[in-house]
């Protein structure tokens, strides 16, 4: 026997139907679940001793839905932030490399050395790291 996991949307629907006075049989039929699973899930959601669902206590179905949606969005934002950080680190590394090359050019110029090869290298690095979009 496999157990079908509950989703946040199903929890909301279950709470709404129960709060509207629907009996277990009607809810079970509407949600395509057994009356036992409906009874157990409602008990878990409403039982303050159950640590996993404790945050649901005192929330309306609408508030719970907003909470569940916010939690999912937080995961998406965390992943997006990680991608942005990786991109930012790459850009920082590019600028650092170009800064080091420019420092090398300035030192060569101050010591009256030929800077043409360094300028060509800078041009190649710039084209490679920051290609012209036009």
C-alpha cells in the first residue's frame, strides 16, 4: 500500500471543507482519499502537540495558504540569490584580473619599459571577458 503525500493545496482545501461543516465521507469523496486519511490529517493539522504542523494552529485556511506559498517562494529566492552570487563572484574575478593587468602596465610605463605587448594583452583580455554586444 502506497501513501499519497499531502500537498499544501490539499491541506487548505481540507481545512476549508472541514470548517464549512463537511463530514469526513464527503471530504474523502471530494479529495479521493479514505475517511481514515481525512480524519488523521485533520487531527495532525489541528493537534498542537504535533511539531511538524504546529505553525498551522491558529491560522485560517487562507493564512495557511499564504504561509505555504511564502515558504515555496523563499526556496525559489534562495536559489536565485545563489545564482546571483555566483555571477557576481565571476564578474569580480574578471575585474580583478583586469585591474592586475592595468597595474602591470602602469609599473612598466613608470620603469620606461615597452608597454605595447601589455596593452595588446589587456585588449585581448577585455574582449574575452567583456565582449561587445554590438
